[in-house]
């Protein structure tokens, strides 16, 4: 690309170019524009952590009824049960989940954390160039009378 720019500059600096020189200069310019445009369009946007979290949240929200079912079942034995479960989602470069691990669960939520793991196994993200670990937090709040 540097050679193309140098050649174009040299041709244009030679004073009044003849018709064939103008065509060569235009051809070089067109080639340079094509290279620059292709380089610009091939840049891939790497999804930010916020983008990934939003994508995961949307998928988990679709499983809300099933998550609520398990949570309501646990509330029967402890009506004031609430807190947070933190899971680590390990994604392959394809965007499919390879492994999921419970990082922490507030007191009383351990059993619920184990029960919801199968629901979370279907979560997907956009394909990446490398494996990715994402920490995801689920919060549970008891109904107040």
C-alpha cells in the first residue's frame, strides 16, 4: 500500500501529466481506495462485556417462568429466601457453552443454584476468536407481604 501511495504521489508531482499518466494515476487511486475500503469493512467489532451480558440476560429472561418455578418451590420451605447466585459461563469460540460453574450462592440458595444449572446450559453468545469466560449474577427477591 505504501508503494501505491508513493507511485501515485510521484505521478501527480511530475507537472502536467499526459492522458495516459492521468489514467495510471486514477487507476492507482482507485486501487488505493479499494484497499482502504476493504480494510475498513473487514474490521470486526468485538462485543463488549456489556453486550455479552445483555445477550445472556435476554436468553435467561426467556427462561424466566422455569427459573421462577424452581425459586417458588424453594420459597415453600423458606418464605424469606433471597439473595444472589453467581455462575461462571465458559464459552467456546463458536459461542456455545462449554462449561458452567457455580462461583457462589448466598446462604440457602445452594440447592436452587444446582437446580437451575440445566436451564443455563443452552445460553449462547456470538462467535469469538478465543474462548471466553463470563461471570453472570442472578438475583432472587422474596415477595413482601
